[in-house]
C-alpha cells in the first residue's frame, strides 16, 4: 500500500511531481536584466482582494482604462506565486485589450515569495487541495465579472508551468471558460482532491473549449511526448485544439526573468496566445 508523505502525496507521486518541476533551478529573486517591463500607461492596474470563505484572496488586476466589453483573462502563476513577471504579463494582456486578473493562490499558507528554496515552496504547492485552488480561481473570475468595462460572458484562462497544468483543470471544470492557453503545463502533475490525485490526463475528456498548448522541445516536464499525448486525448472530442512544440526551447521559455528564456519562442508564443484569445473571446 502506498504511504502518503507529509504533502499528502505518495512517494511515487512525489517523484512524478518532482520531475514536473525539474525546470525550476532558480529563485524568482534572481531576476535578469533581460526581463520585460510593461508600463501602466492607458491601464488601470493594481492589487485587489477577493473575499472567499472569510479569507481575502489577493488579486493583481490590469485592465484598459477606457472602453468596454473587454474579455476577461484569468492568469495563473507558476509555483512562485504572483511576483513581478506574472504582474507584468498581466499588464501585457491588458495592453492587448483584455481585463486580466492574477490571483495569489498560495496566500492562505502565508505565500511563497519569501521561502528560501524550492523544497519549501513545493511543500505548500503539492499539499494544496484541488478544491481550494479551483474554488479561489472561480471566486476571482466571479469577482472580475462585476468590474467596470468587462465582457462578463467572455472569459479565458492561461498559465505557465504549474499555472499551465492548472489551466487544464480550470478548462475542464469551470464552464464559464470560453478558451484556454496552457504554457508548458505538465499533464502528469497530480492535484490532491478529496477523491485522490487528479492529473491533466484524467480531465482531458472534460475539456470542451478551444485549447492551445505551448511547449518546448527540450522540456522534460512535460516532455514533448507527454504534451502530444495530452493534446491528442483532448482532440478526440474537441475540434478547436492546437499545439506548438518549439524547437530548441526548454521549460520556462517565456520566463524572461530566467536563463530559460528563449526570445524567439516566447515572442511567437505570445502572439499565438493573444491571437487565440482574440479569436475566441472577441469575435
């Protein structure tokens, strides 16, 4: 019988989860000079709070300062939480005409930004219950629907790495979603639930919205084979599915604050991402 560890995962699940995060060898504190900086001109941007079950979930919001009918994009962070790269990416979506929100999903546990190493971060991330994660994300979306200038019935979801695998979970369970873009999200990543671990492979059958997957050829978590297997599973019942595996790109190729950044792949993937949301949320 498999014995759970302190995170609630079995030893085998810990090995799988560990390989999922193999691309994280660098703290978010070590930001490189190449990091993109997006200003707030023409935007309304800042920190907000969404009450969920007696707890205020922090949310970073960025939206166009003028106009109306801006589709909502739910932005899901990597395991590092909503640090500056995530906030900057949220502003980039706002510059493209979307009402973007990025919830801080690890705030209930005190956050992760101050933790000294990845093992301490993983103890929080891997132990977090699927129900809590999905509930906080739904609450953030419901809050965003009430904000000025939004097109409340046009909502997309995107995220990187852990946020990419969480994108699969949201796309499969939140029926408000109209489109999804997952950046190198490992489909084998287990989410602990009341009924046991749930992976992207488990929920592939439940995704029925346009899905774009963006992956790196040199990534090991997910490997190109895992990415292809997952996308093929979704394609069995979903006609609006596409994916790109970028030659020479590894894990975190969009993370401009890290050495993994691949400018050519990142720029092409960003155009595809915003194009996907424009096609399915602004039509």
